[in-house]
């Protein structure tokens, strides 16, 4: 049987820096997504408002889900922060794009 220790260990083995497990319930922070979308912060990322309902409740996508496994990767690299680069002839690349996928 899988337990949280096994899942988190496997996530580390797969290269994830962070792993958490949460109940597949509604959460109050979701209100921020709706506010964020209403303010137009999604810009041209049209997939975000299109998928807002699915993001609101994972059980709409996976009926019967009881938990959600969330993983994360730390994007710190040895590259300078874009805020530290002042030369106009240098292209800036987001930190997450420097690492392996």
C-alpha cells in the first residue's frame, strides 16, 4: 500500500525538490484565482480561464479523488537574476527555463 513517505521518496527519486499531499477538497485560496482572472492577469494565457472550473475541483477531472500530490522544483541556478542584469544587449531568460525538463 502506498503511503505519504513512499510517495515523497519516489518524488525525490524522480528529481523533484518538493512534494506534498493534500486533501482533494475545495480550498478558500481559490477565490484569489477568480480575482486574478477578473483583473486580467492571465493576459494571453487563455488556457487558464478555460480550465478554471477544472482547477477549482480536481474531482471534476478525477471523480472519486481523495488526495492530490503536488510536486515542485527549485529554480535557483548559478545564473544571475534578471534584476541584476543592466546591459540592454543581453537577453533575459526566465530562471525556470535554465534547467532540464
